[in-house]
């Protein structure tokens, strides 16, 4: 397992770097058109920005979906990064709509979980802040620093726990989708929900 992890690490790193660079370029181009639209307020630049925005946003989503599928392919089958991206593109091409649906569902779940986590941290900060004020009023700076350090450690622990759980959950979902898409006996089961709603 350790040897497999070492081998997959560089492939996963390469896939992640390619995805991040591509996303950065797309976001940069979108930002430049937005700056152009704000500096030159005319119908042509505004329409250009809207068109590019509608073009680049799905492109960013597609890049991240393909990157997720490529990571699964690379880790599960020890495939080179470029081959994993190629295979991920083939799977995405065959199941375009269902991958968008899964990506959207995962985004909504993580987003809602993030809001719940932020709300929890806000409520948690109230007693920690009160405790910090009490230690400050007692005139014990060491105790005050200790409370601050413990508070930061709690926040970091909760943050990394949430981040790890979110990544693991998304990875497990994409692994499940990848397995179903590669098994001929399960191809019929991953028909997009929108397709079923339209034809049923």
C-alpha cells in the first residue's frame, strides 16, 4: 500500500497541478474580461464578458470533474497522469450529464456542510471569547495565552477534520461513480436524473 501510494503520489500531484494551472488560466481570462467590461462600459464588452463567463464557468467545472476522475483512475489502477486524464475524459464524454449532476450534488452537500460548520464555529467562539476575556481580567497573561493557543488548536483541528472528511467523501463518491461507469452491467443504472425526469 505504501509503495502504491508513493507511485500514485507523483501522478496525483501532476493531475492536481494541471487542473490548478488550467483553472487559474480560465479564471484569469474571465477576470480580464470583467475588468475590460468595467473600464469600457459598452454593449459589446458587456456581451463579451457574459459570453466568456458562461463559457469559462462550465469549463472550470469540467476541468475539476475530469481531474477528480483522473485521480481515481491513477490511484486505483496505477496509471500515468496523462493516461488517467485521457481515460477520465472518455468516461466524462460517455456520461456528461450524470457527471455534472454528481458534481453539483457534491458541491451542494459540501456547501451546506460548510455553512453548518461555520455556524458551529461561531457558536463555539462565544464561550472561548468569554473565557479569554475572563482570563484577561484576572491579570494572568500566561493563562490568557494558553486559552488563545488552545482555541487556535481547536479551530485548526476542526478545520482539518472537516477538510479531510470532505475530500474523503468526494473521493469515495467519484470512486463509486468510476466503478459503475466501467462495469458494463451497471451502465444502465447511471442514467442522469434529468434524463429520467424528461422521458418518464
